[in-house]
C-alpha cells in the first residue's frame, strides 16, 4: 500500500493553524484587540512584544517537539519513545542546572550550550543502552527509556535540592508560555533550524529504519546520519527546555497519529507531523489561557491531559493494524535482522 500525505488534511490543518494563530494573538488580559493596533500605541506594543512572540513560540515548540520525537522513534525503531521523557529533556535540565551552579551569572547562550551538550550526551547514552535489547520485545525499550529518564530526573532533583535551586528547577521544567516576550524566545528559531535539518536527511533516516546493514548496502553513511539526527533532536529538546520548559507527550502522540496517515516515509510524514505538533501546542496554550481566565494553567499540564487521552485512544483502537501503522516496528526489524538502534 502506498501512503501519501492527504493534501486535504494538510490544507485543512493550515487553515486551522491560521485561525488559532489569530485567536491566540487576540487573547489576553488586556482589552486591546487586534484592530486596536492601528490606532493605539499601547495595543501595538502588547501585540508585538507579547502576543506575537508567544504565538510563534508555541508554533516553533510544537513543531520541534513533534519532529524530534518522530526522528528518535525512527532511530530506535520504537513508537513508544520520545526525547522529552526518554532522557534528552531531563539531561537538558541537568545541563542548565550545572551551568547555573558553576557560573551563576552565565548568559542565556551559555545555558543553551550546556543544555545542548547534556541533551546530546543523554541521547547517546540512551541509544547505547537500547542497542543490545532484544527486538522481539517492543515494550522493553520504552520501559528502559522511561526508567532512564526517571533516573536522570532524580539526579537533577537531588542536585537542585542540595544547591537550594529546587524552585528554580521547577520554573525550567514546567512548560508554559506566560514568560515569553520578544527577546526571550528567539532560541526557538534554532530549534526550528534543527527541525529543518532533520527534514533534509529524512530519506536517509527512512533507509536507516530498515536496519544498519540494509542502510549501508543502500549507500547510507550510518554513523554520520545517526550523529546528525541525534544532534538535531538534542538541540531541539535543549532549546525548548531553555526557552519554555518541558512539554511532554507531543513527541510521542503526534508521530503516531501522522504515521497512520502517511506511513513511515519521513519525507512525506515530517511536514504533517510539524503541522500537527504546532496545532497541538498552540491549541493547548489557548485552552490554558481560557479555562481559568484571566489566570493561566501551565501548557505542559494541558498538553499532558490531551496527549494521555489521545495516546490511550491510539493504543486501543484497531489493535490488528498496529503492525501496519508502525506502532510495533521492532517486529519488522527482527524479521530483517536489525537491531533497535
């Protein structure tokens, strides 16, 4: 069966994204509407300093999380893993914490570098741990990844407690957009660039999902492509943690949804994945602002509730089609003689 990105779904998604973007720009505690920007300097300042940056931050974060999640799932050939909960997100928080402890006056770029290096290290260690696991047990790598992320999270909490930075750590780990202003979200454009990089190597990543031996036989430089993809998803995760905090489930749920529509060909899947990720995070941010208006709920909480419900629906709907939709690619990897990584 040949999978193609449903053009009507993609175009409908773009239209919905535009509607949500306009709605996001128009929502705020102040009474200034979008049309007021033409005559009111205060409204214009609020629009360009707060609301537009917040909307862009939600779009970039959602797209980046979804793309990096799909890239990691292809690398480890398991649909139950995402960077934010499998060590990369926790490692990025550890990097920020260590930079803060060692250099309290460090600039944001230093925290960015520390978070990126820590996320890269954490991702590489996870892949090394998953490599020897038997491919006939698709749930085992996901459980190992969750335990691995939990161990790093425990280490981060211990260090933060010892350094009297527990409250500081909470602000970094809880994903929310209330603090996004112009000048404080631009790191997310780096995450956007890293997501584009993963799209450029999408065809090679698709071949890599067939197994290392098959990919080499088809001319893929396995080491280079793997390193590039891991570096890309680590940078995306680090930039999001540094800018807006940790947002779960996006990199887990969205790739599983789009795989049902496009198959496992990343070149076709990634644009729709990025679009759906942006829609999910932006929609959750709007709900977070409206549920207890004029107060806000952290977007990570809203996304977690939505993501948990969607994931339960995914794993319980039509179990017979799981192999076809890529939820259990480990079995096909075993038939091809491949490994998880």
